[in-house]
């Protein structure tokens, strides 16, 4: 039995859409016939991304957007609404890492700490960026009679991770933001959910040392790293009519990593 997603013709914004999970997500929505506004700071990847979306059956619109910049987000949101008349789905995918131990000690001496710059950079994109984008988009969803807001949390936001104080804080924060917005926005027929990916084979992960990647796989009972498409499929399902009663949820897509830790 096939599942009718109801996404054909819907207007979807995907942040951080130029690579990895974001690109796979934008492509997957295009395959469902959605009109996809792809936001990313990497403007040089826009043309190639648009060709990819159109070749997959969707209509694309690329915008160079820094999600941590409220003015830029407000302008980009208005442009999407002006182009297509509505906004139905927001996927808050944009995120960065700046890993470091809170305090690193060697031979009894402190050799480094997580810097203010590393903390601020991750908070600004991963947490403030989601707040800014959602705040800008929700009024359009209310005017249109409803919508879906999806955000990228992480298993790190559920369980923490060595060397990722800043990243884990943002991903944990997104969980409570999601549940708060579910309480506030449900009455407007806006569903709000989050996805918590495990270890996913993105370009960023591919650059890590082989021993680190092997360790990730060893903690994943299903025996492999996830693919960006695994997360994209979760987003599409959550945005679809098939998930019409799923609200305020955090869906782990992690190959069972909780069982393997």
C-alpha cells in the first residue's frame, strides 16, 4: 500500500539546504512535487541545487540566507510568500559544529578551554537560527490555515557527547523549543516536531579520522551509519498527511544507537 503524502504543490523551506541532510531533504520534498525554497549561506551551490530539485520533479527557489540574521530571514521569508502565496512547511536543518572540551587538561595542567567564539557561533546558528526562522515563518502559516515546523535535534541533544558542550546544548534546546511550540501553535493547526539523527554519513563526517567513524558504527546496533536520505524520509513523513496526529514529538532516527551505548 502506498502512502499519499499530500505534499504536491506545498511550499517548503529547507534551511542549510546546500549539502548533506539538507540537500537530501530538499531533493526528497521535490520528489513529492513540492515547491522548495532552499536556504543556505553557500551561495555558490545554488544553481546546481536548483537543477537537482527541478530534475527530481519539484520547483525550486534558492536564497542565500544566514539564519542567525533576523533581517535576512525576514526578507527571505517575505520573498517566498510573495513568490508562492503561502508557506506550508519549514525544515530547520541548518547547523554547525565547533567542537572542543569545556576544559582540556594534560599532565595536570589546563591546556585549552572551549572559547566564547566557539560557543557563540554554534548557539547563534543552531539555536537562535531556528528561533529566528520559525518566528518569521509561523505568521504566514497562521494566515494560511496551518502548517508544519520540523527541526533538526540530535541524539547528542538527548544524551550528550564528549567535546560538544555547545552543540549538545543547542540540540537539547531544540527539543524543549519544539515541545513549547507544540503547546502554543497546535490551536492554529501548525504541527511541530523534531528529528534526532544519530551518526549520519555526511561530508562533514567523511572528513573525520577512520577510527572515529569506526567507533560510531560500533555503537550503532544496525551496523552502519545513517544516510542523509534516512533523515530526509523522516522529514517528509512528518510533514505528510500520514503524520497528521504526530505533534510535539522527537523522532530518533539513529539505527538504535541508544541500545549500543
